[in-house]
C-alpha cells in the first residue's frame, strides 16, 4: 500500500492511497499517525475519500533523521575511499525536509549538489535490534534527495553543516510498504537535472541495506515510529565530476525510485 500526508481545503491529514484515490486516516499527518501507534497495512482505519488532495511531505515531523554516506560502491570509488567496515552516519533535523514538489531555496553563493536516495521509514520502537528485528520494524520506503551544500560540507571533517540546511531535503511523494517495494531485489534509482540523467543505479548495490542500517543505528540510539533513515547516494554527484558541477538557480531536480515515486523540485538560489 501507499501512504502519505495530503492537504485539502486548508487542512492536512494522513491518508492511504487506494484504487479509489486517497482515503483519510485519523491523524493530521503521517508522522502523528505512526507516533500514535498507527500501522501501515491493510488494517489501516480508512475514512472518507479525499478529492483534489495535494500531496505533501509524507513525514513532516520525524523525531530523528539519520543519514548514511558512502553506501554505494561506485560513489565510494569516485570519492577515492575504500569500502567502509561500518556505516558513515550524520543527522538532519525535520526543518531540513520539504515536499515532493516544493522549491529548494538556498543562498546564491553556495555550491549545491544532488544526491538521490532511498529513505527508510521506521514503524516500531527498536533499541539494540538484531537484523531480523530491524527488518521487521521497517514500515516502508520513500524517496529523498540529500541536497548538499558542498563548500560548507568540506569546511571541516564533519559533514553536518553542509547537510542540514533548512528546507533543502525533498522527501516523498508517498511511503510504500515493504510488500510492494523490495530494495534488496533492486529498485532503480535515478536523478535528473533539467531532464539530463546524472545518477542511475540499483538499490541492490547498497553496501549496508535498510535492515543493516536500522540495526546498527539502534545500537546507540532508540528509533521510533516515523523516524527516517536515508541510505546514501549512488555515483554521479556533481562534486566528483571533472570539472565539478553544481546546481544553478531555476534548474529542475528530479529524483525517482521505481515502484515508489518521483520528486520534482525547482532550485531557487537567492
């Protein structure tokens, strides 16, 4: 099934997408629905049909947004690094997130790069989970782009300051349950800039898959329903090109994962 957060007549609601369109769930958004114990499955308590619903960021208020870098073999090689023995992690805040069609607004004097990513949505509270428990705690998957401000990222050895800019990380359009999307079997992940393909890979080439990441992260911090884990980007980022290439004002950034959906965001540099 597919779930999300939609707006209609000035209000928002969590919702499930059915063959008849969007149906309301009893919460103002998907973050609240999951935090309140809601489940993403066929037993979800569907309400009224929603006409002309606008799709928003599915999870506007995750308690934690944990991201993994250097998690596709080709991307690791293009940065000149060895394959990692442990995940390389950093964090974002909920303030970093925007919706599937929102503009990405950043200053004009920074180097803005693209990073198409699969994001994992946590469905259960886990701490110190083994791989099987972590896999069972996956509520679903969505699409993200870890848009990065590279000149700030590389000011120090810590990446945080280049990764957590407000309203810079599009997520959505929906959360797809694991019975409909299996990253380990290989989901095609693609990034385009003004229609030009700049990244193309399969999620089956992840070094650390979704269950690996949730298990590892839960060793040192509790994960709760509605938390997001971004799994890393494939090769093809702008900073690794020769010459380097960054996003310009007005360019359209598309991020797509087969079986999940498409983000389409315009870059606004002011």
